[in-house]
């Protein structure tokens, strides 16, 4: 099928412009669609798609003969509407990661002509060659392995030379960034109200998932950077804006409520109750957007990555460090940072951060550059971090 994608292809890559145009041309009035029997069925599939993304499972990639093009494209479109209505950046991040990995699994088995069409659709080269430095850094900065560092690459005339195995990982990262940049969608309030039972179901499920992942708060499992920020406040030091954001978002992500977080900040010499309440509630989601703690890469950029230990070198997000330490303690062990093969999270085989998902992910190199790399960290990277709040 040179030159175009068919409906089966759109089911595999529903984020492409052709798929979205196909949906727009068939849906009609959104209230009528969601009220129809088919619309309700499609919405339920969308909920299941989001829940799969939320749980951090590996996206299924059934054979093309088992794909229902209508269901897949509609489920993808409705899933984006639903996560936009929740205003939860963590869910948006996880959905984006899920869709990117799903597409990557399909692309691995595609004919060159189809891969080229998908690459063109997301603004990537169709075969290994080179990328402008700016585009390369945008993508590779979220990939954890030293293989991706610019200093280890060949750069000539403002372009980075790609190796034969580089393009698939960079393509997956490009899809993730592209999808996340489009969220939240500007969904009319009336549509969100119509879908409120489903969005409420997702919000409750996400809260339960986070409770299972992080459980009760254990300060002894905090990563060194968070311990340093907490100690600074306790000793009477003033934190930078980036430090306040990182600490607040982290504590919120692991289950502390705004009052508990404010009690911690009350120890600071420049404590202002009104200002602190506003900042804490804003980061915790009262503004309609829930924020996730910055990744390790962002912490380093802002100079608040301190006291690194051996576990820090194997995860790319403070939440992954915390999860690993809690899991290690649950197993009756002393410390995960002294366990060289300890994965970054329970049940998923390691670090999944792509920078470094969802719940708001530097990323490991992936299956093409080392299957034994940690993968669980991926589920907790969001682009709604400190650098987005100015």
C-alpha cells in the first residue's frame, strides 16, 4: 500500500492526522454520539485503555487481523477526551507513554513503506541518518543511557548522526512527546459533564493505584534530594522556587495532604501561611491541574540533585527511588541503594521512565539497547514539572 495508510493502519496508529480526520468525519454531534449505544461501548473501551495505561502494563499488540479499526480509533480519541476532563497530568502522561509504546511495538513489525508513512506523520526521518541538534536533544534528553548523551555522538554541521538502532527509540519518544504536548484538549464543559461518571471512575481508580504503589508515607525511603530539601527546611533554610516545587509535588504524589505539607513548610524562616497555602493547593490540584515531581534530570538542571547514592544511578525519577526503597524494606531488606540489581519498582521489571510516565517518563534505552535496564520509572515522568510554573 505505497503512499497511504488503510483502516487497519489507523487502528494501530490512531494519533495520526488521517485517523483523527476519519473520526471527525463520522462522529457528528458529540452529545448524540456519547448518548448512543455505540458511543457508550466506545467510551467503555476508552476507560479500559486508560486503566491499562494507568497500571503501567505493557501495551498489547494483537495481530492486525484481530484489530477492530472503529473501536481502536474511537477508544483512543475518547481516552484523550476523558483524561483531559480529569485535568490529571499524571494520567495524561501515562496515556501518552502507553500509546507511544503501543505504536512502537507495531512499528517494529511493519513494512518499510508503512514505517516511513508513520515517521513522516510525526515529523521524523524515514530511515537512519541524522537529526538537527535541537530535535535530537529534545528527544534524547529523556533517554537515560549514556549512549544517548550528546557528548558521545557524532555531530557535524549542526546535525547528529544516528546509528542503525537509534531511530525506533527516538521515534517512540517523539510520539510520546507529541501526544503529551496536545493534552489537555479544550473539551467543552458540557461534554465533560456528560462524561463525568467515567472521569470520576478513572480518578478514583487512579487514587487507588497510587495508594497501592506508594502506601503510607515513609520518610526513611525518601531519595537523597528530597531528604536534603526536607532537612534544609527543618534547619531553618529558605528553599528556592524549584526546591519548593519539587518537595511539594513529591510529597503530594506519595499521599501527603496539603495540610501535612504546609506543616512541614511552617518550619521555614520565611513561612507565609497564605502564600504557602496557595502554592501547595495549586500544585496539589486545586487549580484543576495536578503536578508531578520533577525528574532527576530536571532536579540536576536546577541544582537540587544532591547526595546521590548507587540507586540514584539506576532510576531517573525521585518517585521511582521512593518506590524501590519501600519495596526493599517490605521485603525485610536494609536498603535498595546497596542492591545492584534491584528494580525501580515492584511488578514491572524496573525503570520505565522515558526521560525519566505518567503519573505525570531520563528513560532507559529500551529493549533495543538493553532489556535488563529498569523500566518502571517510565510511569512517573510528566512535563508538568517545575520548569512549567513560572
